[in-house]
C-alpha cells in the first residue's frame, strides 16, 4: 500500500450538489458536518475516499459526500467494503451503518469485518429505532420501547453496539454522539488506526425516538454524565470531582470521589487504550450509576486482513509465472498424432 | 457359473465401448480407483465419460447400503458422450455395493466380488438373507468371486503392515486387475504412487505390490474363469495435446482465462457448498494469475464482496449451488441495478431447499432467468459438458465486462464432477476483450456515470480515479447522472434500458448439433443432457428417423434465430432434468409447442430412455409422446439418505498434483 498523499481541502469541497433529505433537526446533519470537517484535517483525498453504506436513514450518507460512494443493500455494506478493500487496498473506506442495518440484518457481516480486521472506519449511527421504515423498535431499543410494532412495549434485551464490536474482535472501539464537539477527534483517532475501527455514534432521531440520549448528551449537567477518555489520562469526570476506579474484590469498576484533585489517592484508573479488559468494563458500565464512557475506549492495532491477503498472494506467486497455456496443459496429458495416443 | 448368450461387449473380440462401475464402501477408495483408471484409459487413447456417485455422508458407517460409493466410466474407441446406461462390469467390494448396484448391471454382465467381505456381518448390514455369491441368485450374470482381501494381505506382506493397514491397498489390487483386464500399462500408476508417497517409500511399494498382484492375478485367472482380457482400441481424435478435465476444473480455468482475456485481476468470493466448493479450492491455488479468493462468512457476503471488487475494478466472481444462489439473489439485483460486471456460477443440484446435495438436476433455470425481485434481466449461459464449461466461463466473463452486467453460468452436479478428455486449447486462439476504464469526464465538463455506449453499457469507473467522483447504489437513479431519481418517466426509461441492454447482447446463432435444420422432430436440450440426447438422436438417425438435436447454450437472451429454427420442425421434444422449465421459456418466447420429457431422480438421462421417447414420435401411437420418465432402476446408486448438506469428500481432481484426492474419507484407502 502506498502512503496516502495529503490533499488540501475545505469542508465545502466535501459537499455534493444533492439536497440533504434527512428530517429537519435529525442528528445525522451534525454527524455529516463533523465528518466533512474532519476529512480536510486528515488531508484526505476525495478521489481516494469511498463511503459505503447499507440501507436506512444513515445509509443515505454517501450521496452527501463529494467522494466515491456506494449505497448498497440492507446490512451488506461490510461485505461489499471488504471486496472493495481487497481489490484496491489504497482506497480509504468509511462504512456508514445504523443499529438496524449493522446489528440486525447485517450483524453477521459486521462481526466478520471486525474479526478479520479489514482496514476501514465503521460508523454505526445508533438511534435505537428504525427511522426510515417509520419507527419500529430496533435491536438497540431499550426494554419497554413503544413503537408501531410493539404498541405495548418491547421486551427484547437490547444489543450493545460497542460491546458487540469488542466481542467480535475489534481492535478499535470509539464512542461519540452526533452533536458532540469531540466527535471529530474520535473520527481522527479511528482513521489513524490501521485496521477495522468501530465508532458507535449516538444519534438523535427527532421524529421517532426524540431525545432518547438526553440523559447524558444534553449540555446541561453533561460533565457529571460523560466520561471522556483520553489515553494516559486519569478517568475523571464531574470536573475532576469523581473518577473511575477498580473494585479489586469484585473485579468491577466503581465510581470514587476525588478529594482536592488527588485522584491517585482515590486510585482512579489511568486510561490505557490497549487494555482490553478495562475496555470491556468501560463499555459495560451501566449508565446511571456510572457516566457514559465516550472517546477512544480501545485502540490496539494488529496486522490487517488485506495485508495478509496481499502477502500471501505475493508469497504463493513467488517464482511462478502466469502462463495460461502451461496451466491448461498441466497434469497427466497425452498427445494424439493421427489415431495413436502416447503419454507424455 | 451360468453364462447366458448375452449382448455384452466383453464377449466381443474388440468392443467399441465398455462400461465399468467400481463400487465399494466409502472407505474403500473407489473414487480414487476410478479416477486413476480414468487416467489410464485416457492415456490409452480411448474417449471416455465418467460419473462419480457418492453418499452425502462424510463417513457413513462401514458396510451399510447408504455408505456405498461408486464410480462409473464409459470408454471406447468411438465418441463417448455419457457415462453409459448399464455397466458391463461391476466391481463390488462388499455385499452392500453389490446390492445397491446390481439392478443396473447388464444381463450377462460380469461381477467381480471380494469374497473376503461377504461375511455374515456384512451380509446382514446389506440386508441379504443368504450369500448371493452362493445362493444362485446371480445366475444371469458372470461372477468372478475371490478373496481380494486375503490376496491383498498376502501381496503386501513383505512390507510389514498390519492387516488393517494392508487392507487399505485393496483398491490398488482391484485397480491392478482392471488394468490387466483392459490391457492398460501399469507404469503411470507406479510413477504416480511413488510421487504421492515420496516421503514414505514403504507405503508406495506396498501399494505398487498390491497393484502388480492384482494385475498378475488377471493373467493367471484368464486360463480358468470367465475373466478375459478385452481390447478397446483408441478413438480417432484430432491430433493435439489432451488431458482429462472435470467441470469444476474447466470452470475454474475458464474464469482464469476470461480474466486474462479481459486483462483484469479476478476476485472470487465463495462459501462452502456442494457441489460448487471445488471451484473455490481450485482457484485459491492460482494466485499467480492475479486471482484473489475470499471465503466469506456466508453466500451473501461472498457475492457482495465480489460486487465490491468489481466496483473497485476487478472481475468479481462468485459461485454456489441453488440454495446459495437463493441467498445471493438480492445482491445480484444490486449488481443489475448498479450495472457492474459479475459472474455467478451455479452448479445445480437437486432441490428445493437442501434437496439432494450430491445429486444432479437442472431445476434452477427459472431461478436463473426469472428469480429476482423487480424487472431484473440477466444473461444466462449453460455448459453442456465438463470441457464445454471452459468456453462458457470465458463467454460469461466477456458478456459481464462488455455489457456491465451480472451473468449466470449454469453447470450441474454431474458436469462439476464428471471427467472427460479435453483437447487442451491454445489460449492465444481466443479473442481478447480488454477492459477500458473511464479515465476522463464523458460529457464535456460533466461526468455521466450512466451514459450508455452503443451496447447499452455504462462506463466502468474505478474509485481512486481523480475527477470522476460519483455515487452509485441500489436505489433507482437518474438515467445519466446516477443521482437518486424516483420520477415515473425516469424509472420507465431505466427499466427499458436495462431490458434492452440484456436483450441486445450479441449471442451466436443457434446451430444444429446433429441432423438437419428442418424436419419431423427436434430434440432440444440445454446443459448436461447434451451427451445422452446426442447419443440417442444419433441412434435414432441411424435407424432412419427424421430427428435432429439442437442444444442451447445461451439461455438468456436466446439466439435470435432459435424461434425460426424451432418452427422448421413438426414436433419439439425437450428433455430436461426438472419439471419442464426451459419448455416454459421456449413456449413463452416463441409460442412453439415444445413437449417436455422430464426427469427428477437426481440421475442423468439414459440414452435408452431418450431413444424410447424419440421412437414414440414415429410409432403412430397417439398421445404417447413425451411425458415424465420414471425413476429408472438401471441408474447409478442413489444413496439412501442425505439428511444434510453433504459434500463430495472424494471428488477426483485430476491433473493437479497438490489437489489429488487424499484428504477425503474414500481416498483414505490408499495406504498412507
């Protein structure tokens, strides 16, 4: 793979001439802007960038990005993207999916693209609802969600996208939400990660699941409810008054009070993005007793799938020529001259 | 032994064709025996056709009726198109093999049986109440029964193997006898065994000893029994280099050739399924030809990844069998909608649902031609024989890249596994069809990703190309810009354009495979029925009947002249291994009264049953033409079960040293 050439662009360069058709006030607008703001900062080349999506509100995303784009079919974007990446590893791929597309109909493909570690950024817009089909409950909807298909409230236990990703073998798991000013930083970290980088983006569906993330996403009191993780930094929130420590008896995380800023005394953990066990705990922290863990939860790269494929192909081809005539005549053959046959 | 005056080629001085069936337990190595006998036969210059037939179970319990594995070969000094109707020789390695296969044997045919396996226990397992070798029930056949097991143990004694290991060479002993019987040289087998067991010379020598002992036994036994040497002269073939080839190999090689002719790297997305997996296995060994293989998480991902690769500028290919094709269907629609090249190979098997994984059928024709949501036209090509699959695969690649469309190539379980001699073609004799990607805007200053060329194809634009940024998708798009467009007029025009593009594909005119281009009866076929139809029509013509054989390769779009050609015949008989699917297409497209002759027993047509159906048109018996062919007892053995998606553990894979059968259960019978 060639080192990507940095290209100078502005946010405007990434806008298409297509009218954006999400509902007014949809969180997708904010995510679109965050991505369009991030790409110039990365020096990304529009000609080398491909947005690939499945089906759903989120999956309209490629039409609004002035780059290459492929709006595929429901749930299958990870499989299409895998083929694109294997055919041309130099392309910079952004996958756009949602909670229904990525975890319901396409859960299988999402699992496999993560465990194979195909180099791409995977943005899963989680709005805990099926928006495009008018509001049915989704695999991430909370228990008791009333929707056209569950008028009395749902009773399935919701899937947790980040936990699913980590459990599938993802080497990068990040979290953000639509209107967060920190979202571009998470996207940049995902882009810097070589391999499948999974980002769960909480997204407000203004029509069918309005303000469902307000508990932690609303600006008021956000400090107390959001834990923004930074590698090498203590896990502090509430303006540094509280932190996350390890309950060594129960092997669980716990919230501790920090007195006079002495977080060491309170045994607050220092975030290590390569610590998979703590990443699991951060992802599983129940919101309410705990703040919502956001930012880069886990980042520990290992060799990518496409690199292995390319290396294997090169190794298997070593010293061999692509001689079709020879290939066709391989194995046990015989020649016929006239009517007599002689083995060769 | 009672010998009736019977019409078997074994009685003849120099028969022009002989059918031999090797049958045994799936642990006996019959597929390997058959495969090696096939090579020897090919080397002797006979034309041949084979039919491996094995159970769906990976390791069926030993000695049981459903664990019987068989390999039939028809070879001769004349043109051979089928694996033969009824065997002249049946090699039965145990009672179950005899029981399952006896009904197929010609009256007066020769049974070679291993008495060492006809024990009380094995007879019970085969549900024999008494020993058929002793109770006179085989009176209408020639029987040569002797203790192959003991003879094998004796032959390999010098190599210090235990009885269990020694018995694994039984198939080599049997092969040695068969080589003697048909006067085949042993040297190629010696060489093959030495190469196969390069690191285990003792095992190689034990197998060689068994092979030689079987051969020597033939020479001795000739003096006393019904066994005698039979000479089948070489067939007159066009001069050139030959090899044997299975359909799965031919498809793989054809795809590689097609990608080279298109000057593209190939991406193959596959998922294990019987009987299509062999293509994945074969292609993954051809990386030096720019082939990337990807075993996906499921059938859907396999086709989607292939579509992704095509989008990125490679030749995307996927392969499966009916149930897997069903899963791929939505993605094939995406390929049709986004107008990207894609080759889909369907190795058909008995259906519906899991159906008959290891048995053959032609019942996915509706699926191929019609089986998608929306108006989703797609070209369909059907291979008629293993070697024909090579040319068909190239043709599929050509159409896919020239018309920017998915193309389906139909083969079936019979074609995939059967072997036949193949005159190795010169790749230089095929016309190249190099792909040109769009590199500049195609409408002045504008890019129009859906602007069509004279063929109706849109340009192929690789992501990564500067200045040609655009978006595509499965949603209806503007006829030029490719932007989302649901407007009524646009959808009408796009539907029309997709249809016109596929219908306008240049397909060669239909020829007549045998006979005149007008007459009383045309027997029309497609796919793997070619062999039996060709032979049956040939026989009918020799009897003076006015009948022709037409065999259609291009199922969709159909050749432009086909309608007129069919209308030149009084009657049309259409034999197919389904309930009449191509018949429906022909009736619909040409309003011709094609009469179906259908068979869905999981077994190929026999020449005799087609001959009979043809004869009825000339009998003046009213209302007696066509109809359904009853499942025929003279067919190859049908395994008794097949409860799940079975596999071919022992499909012969000729010509590729690294892929010689050696991992499957049946093949374990070579000592190693």
